[in-house]
C-alpha cells in the first residue's frame, strides 16, 4: 500500500478519536437544548468545574482554601489524604447534581417562560460566575488529572499494523478509552430518553410546557434532572480532556469546538452530536494533512467553523436536526 | 333540579352521584380586570357539566382555575370534600384532574403513542434505577400494563392507524382526538375539555360528541366542557353553567337554561334604546 494512503488512514483514525472528544462536549449542549430550548453557554465551564472538583477531591484539597486562609490567617491547603479515583468520580457526580439543584433554584426557577435569549444571557452569566467560583474553590493553578486511564501509544495496534502494512499506526490509548466511554454514554442516554418514563417526560417538557404540566410533570424536577445529566456528561468530558491536556482555564474553551459540531449535527439530536463530532474531527485532521501544507498549516483553528458555515447555508437545521416547518 | 345531596337521575336514566368538586365564590382578577366574579357551582360524580357563554365571558379562565393554571384571587375550591390549598398544575393533575386545551397542547415531536403514554406518567411508580433493571425489577411489566391501557384508549377513539405518526404531522381534527386520548389515559376523576369541537367540521363534531358521550357512559368519567355550539351543548350536557362578563347568569338543566331570559339576552343581545 502506498505510504500516503497509510498516512491518510492514520490521520482519519486520529480524527475519529478527536471527533469523539468533541462530540462528548457537544452532547451536553444537545441535552439541555433539547429539554429546555436553552443554548447553555456554561457547558464548557461546567466541564472545567467538574474536572477541577474531581482533582480537588482526589488530591484531598481543602475547598476555598485561599478564602479560609485569608480570614483565619492559617496555611491550610490539603487535608492530607488521597481519595481513590472511583470514589472521587462518584463524589464529583454528586457535586454536579447539587450544582444542578442550585442552578434551578437560583436561576431557572425565576426565568420560567422567558424568551430563549434571556435564558441564554443567564447561562453566560452562569459561565463567568462558575469560572470564578471554581477558581475560588480550588485555586487557579494548572493541575494534572490522573484517574488511572491508560495513556500513551497503543503498542498492540502499532505492532499489528506494522506487521500488516509495514507501517505502525500511532493511536493514543486515551482516545480509545474515550471512544468506548462515549459509545457507552450515548447508548445509555438514548435508552434513557426513549424508553424510561423520565425520558418521556423530558421529551414532553421539551415540546410543550403547558401540556407537560397538564399530565402531571413537574418542570422543576425535569430541569434539575437535565442539568444533572448535563453535569455528568460535562464530568466525563472534563475527565477525558483533563487527562489529555491538564486541568486549566483553557478547558472551558472546548465549548467553542462544540459549536461547529452542533451546527453540523443539529442542536436537537444526540446522534447528530456524535456524527457531527466525527465529521469535524476527521475533516479537520484530513484537511490539515492534505491541504494544510500548501497554505501554511494551522488550518485546524478555523476549518471546523468554515465547514459549519457551509452547512448553515445548505441545511440550517443541521444533519439530524428537526426540520423547521412553519405552517402558514 | 332534583335532590342535590343524593344526586339525580338524568333524562336518559343515568344515575348522577354526589358532589365531586365544589367551587365557592371564585374570583379571578388580572390587575384591574376581573375575569371571574364570585362564581359558585358544583360538579357531580358522573355528570357532563357544560360551561357556556359568549366570547370573553371567562369560561377558559374558569377551567384554568379548576386545573390550577390560574390561582383564584378569592374563593375556595373543594375537591372530594377537601379544601384545595394553592397547588401547582402538575400536582392537581396528579390528583386526577386531566384537561385538554383550546389551542391544542400536544408534544409535536413525539408519536401519537408516546403522547398518550405521557398521560400514564402519574400511574407509573417505578424509579429510575428500577427502570434500568427492566425485566428484573418489574419495570417492563409496568410499561406493558400501561401500554395495554393506552391501546384500549386508542381503540376506543379509533386512532389505531396513526399510532406511530409524529403528532406534528396530523390534521387538526385528529390532533384534538389525540389530546383527548392523552387526557383520558390518566383515568381522571374529572376530565376538563376546553372547546373540544372548536374548528371541526360537522362529521368530526359528530365523532367527538359520540366519544364524549361514550366515555362518560363506559368509564363513568365526570366531564366539564366548554363549548360554543349550542346544539352540541344541549345534546351532551346534563347541567349547564352560563357565564357572561365573568358572572354566572344561569345554572341548571339544558332546557331550564335555554328558557332563561338572561341567557337569551346574553346570546342574542338586548336592544339598548
């Protein structure tokens, strides 16, 4: 097989893996948008906050240490214990549920039946608040997240492909794990939304608030549920991205990568988020590989947005989005 | 009217029971506007109770008070002999009061079956974790049982052939029927219908009338309905409340109401000289 083709295959595989990570972030957006019509600007920060909390709990950090020290004049930083990764993840999931309840109580409850743009503004406020709150709670230094996920090049794949093609593929173990986790997560979410009664209630609320109330659905419960799930998805995304590139402020910017994914896949479709993520991941890697060298590289920064723009022109609702039908 | 405490026998020989819901001096104000002024009436077990009146009389507001979408500024709502405190609409729905809306409120993205299944939500008790167990925890059985009830309602309302169609694609008349099915799926103590026949053609109206009568007959459902079509109201209802400008101007059997001068004036208009 010619070398170029092999490279392209490797690039495609890597693109798919990167796409899964984009999709994980986009998934959080889709969930909230589907259930409440809110474009949740804070989703990226939610992932950052989840990752920060996870590291904090794992390392036994004292929350609000700076604040406490400033008031008491002490030098508290750590409790001095290490929490096992699994327990830390469960605890962090608990914190995300708590956060969902607080968000519903303090923000959403007061904005019932407001225009979407107002809710959107509220999530912008929420994003900046959470960002600061995360800093105050866990400190602003860059942290490394290690929950014991395998990292580095997968040797088995490298040797196998080397035997087959005479060229070993470089695939990161972490990306493989991320793919498996994403598949599990999407399967679970789809089953939940299609077959459970809460899932049915959730779809009902997404469609019509009044009708949902009339069949006995509590809107507040559904919102807490949705934000909890979005928080959980953010936690998963935070773990994957945090393990890959450390936990720091820039983690919240992955939200920007999710935007073109959403435009491509449609804001209301869970499979859309996945397929959109994969297309963007593969597209951007292949474009960089094939066209990049001709125009000086660094195409990964903008390619996704251009692709999304093209899609907006031809299919504004995205690949899997619900068709916008206005009856006249 | 016959003996009020014991219920009464209708013209077609159905036994109507005691009071299920009683509204006492209900007043509803929106700022300076009084939508409902000191209205009292009762709803009896098994009867078809109509609320009629010209546009803007406050009929829909009354229905919204009963179903909890509006909280009355004054007055008391008694349900099954207990005074109802301020409650959220979803809590009232869980008490067994189902409703349809004047402007159809369905879940457009979901299939007809799924829409009607949402009506069963209040009857499904298994938690999230139990549902994850599916066959092992009995969640599957619960789903099947509820599905069976829904299928019976689908048969009853003759909408078998659109079971899997997304509701958004249905024509108006069928949407109304699906909405009725969803309300019915909750097996409500009281079923509130806000203009169930508005905007329908004659054939659809006849169908809907038949369904309303049949479901009252078969399931013994107490029905409160708002309707403009006087012919329909006179045919369907056992007792009628007449409203005009937020006040009650008549209450009684259809024949009594029809001959009531105030009602005739409200409907036909009075010459002002």
